[in-house]
């Protein structure tokens, strides 16, 4: 889902998109654009945050960087 790129010397962003893996009987889709490049050892990461799609009368917020698996806050 994450389009990792190696050209980390220039500032850029990525589009991301996916589906949550909640085990409470439903899932949400999420998508958006990452923040700007954050240089780290061996490459770069991006910050990402937002809200999932609105399903079953609620949504979820998420906030993470692209070096880790996306973590979704429970409502
Ligand atoms: Zn990048
Ligand atoms: Zn939910």
C-alpha cells in the first residue's frame, strides 16, 4: 500500500491507501497524502495522519510514520 521510493534527497510526498484490520466486525478504508520527507539512517520516512472513512456511524483517527506499521486509535 505504501509506495516506498529511494529518491530521498529531494522533498516529496507519497499517496497511500489501504484498509484497516479491525477484528470487531468491520473495517474502514483510509487514504491520503504523507507529510514531507524526514531523513533517517538508511533512507527516509514520512509522517502520516488522518481519519478513516466513516462507516457504521463512526470513524477512527490514525497517526504514525511510514517506517512502522500504521497504528489506528480505537475510538
Ligand atoms: Zn518518500
Ligand atoms: Zn471502526
